[in-house]
């Protein structure tokens, strides 16, 4: 549904939040999946409303902005080479993040649905362990497609 092989990135040498956001914007702009204002909007959104989440076994960020900046429905997954500092959504303190999801949703109604799926994914200790143990982009793509496709099929 949302997982596209070209939007799953493994072991990327990105060292800070700004590099992650620019990297994501570059990839999405190249595919014409977002409007020109996306890059600045996502940076502003992250500054005003941080998206870092401290979870059991893994810290993540769920980067997104308003639907007006999206031309399609996609999910970007970035597993950086090393953890990257984002701000924690709860206390605004620095949080070392191991996995970044980018939500590209032109339908604002789907926002909650996708957040729920990501939340379910990250409450499953087995899946968290699988994510931490992937050794390639192909494995990460397969894991994400398997999970999201399975969830899509179950919701019918």
C-alpha cells in the first residue's frame, strides 16, 4: 500500500536530523511525490512539533507535515547508519533515534490509520528485533512490505 522499494533506505550515512529531512525531501522531490514547499514545511513542523518517540527497544521519529504538500500516499523508511538526534515528542529533550518513518499522505484521513499501523508494528517486540537485525536494504523492504501488506489484507 505505502511501501515502495525506492523509498526504503538502509544504513544511510546521515548524521543529524537536518540531513535526514533533506535526504527524504530530495528523494521525494525527485519522484515528484511532494510539492516544492514540502522541504521547508517538514522542517518547520519538526521544529514546532517534534516527532521523536521513545519506545521499548527502539526509538523512532515519525516525520510528516500537512497533506497539502503531498501528491501521493507513500511511506518512507530510513534506518540510518548510526542513531540520529531528534527531539522527544513528550518532553522535547534530545532523543537518539534508530528508525525514521516519513508519512507522505495527501488524504489527511489516512494519517491516523497509518500512525496506528506504525504504532502496532512498534509494539511488537518480535518485529522490533527483526528491524534491528536486518542486514540489508532488501531485508528492510521485505519486512516493511510484509508487515504493511499483512495489515492491509487483515483490514478488508
